[in-house]
């Protein structure tokens, strides 16, 4: 993947709300998109909404016929760029299922957050302060160019930023590879993000991941997840 690519083969790992939103947007923009899942047959066989009340994947898939579905490994192997849209607690396990060789050399957009719901709501973070999920993924897959982004907003705002304040808000990127961050920034801009700040290397993902506790409390206070952060300068 390089800056200026018009369309790409992209794997989106995860069939939940975030995966569906990102895959749908990428397909709308003309990219060749394949969603990765553990088991294709069981994913398509589900008839119940997920834990967040979203319709089963098969319902979404019928409305998005251009988006493929494959195993994590098959999706990652065929892709030029990979998006980790899984729950944070299973992210590294899923990426191993996708295969280190299939991820090597590729840009991995990491949207996952290290949320721990074991004690109920609001969730805590299972890694913070001195480490981050983004860093753990980069250490586990040193040949992959990890870029942390999009993890501080609701799935709808990720892909349609103009739904909040006509897009007048800020997104961040964190990663060790400058070219990868530049390319991901271009992709974010194609979504409609107009203010993207490069925070620095992957260790700066600690900051954006630790925004989640305030994000959860803002959702409760505002009664809606349709909000975003704006850095005024």
C-alpha cells in the first residue's frame, strides 16, 4: 500500500458493528472488501442479533453483496491492507488466526480498544498507562505496520464524520511507520475526516485508548454515542 492508491484489496477482521460499518464504507468508496470471520458457515447461519442488538451478519451481507466473507487467514492473505475491527480482548488471538505471514509487510489499521467488561459497566481497561493494545499488537507482529486510529468514536462517526458537527472534529493516528500513517490518513480523509493529528509512534496509542473511560461516561451523560473530540488550537 502506498500513498495515492485509489482502490485496494482490504480485509476487515470482525463481523460486528464496527466491522460492518467500516467494510460498508470501504466498499462504497470502491475498494475490494472481504470481511474475515472465524467460521463462515456459522457466521451466516446466525439468526439472532448480537450483544449490542445489531442484526445478524447475514442480514447486513444481503444489503452489501459486493463485500465478501472468508476466514481470517483467507481474508488477510488476499488483502493489501488489513483492518482489525475485533473486540480488544480477542484481537491478538484473531490476528494469529489471520496469520503472521499474511500480515507481514502490510499496514494494519487497529481500531480495537482494551475494554474489560468483567466487572460490568462502565468497563475498565485491561492495559493502560505504561502499555497499550496497539503496542502489544505491534510487538506480537513486528513485521506488520500497525496504525492505531478511529478508536475514539462510535462506528457511525468513524465512517460518516459529518454526522457530528458537520465533520468539525479531530481524529488521531499512532504508529511507528511514517509512510503507513500517511497512507492511513489519506484513507481517513476519504471517509470525510478533515483534521487528523499524527501523535507519534505506536506508544502514543496509550493516550487514545485511555480516552475510552471518558468516552463511555460522555455517552451516559449525553444519552447518545454520536459525539466526537475536537482539538482547538
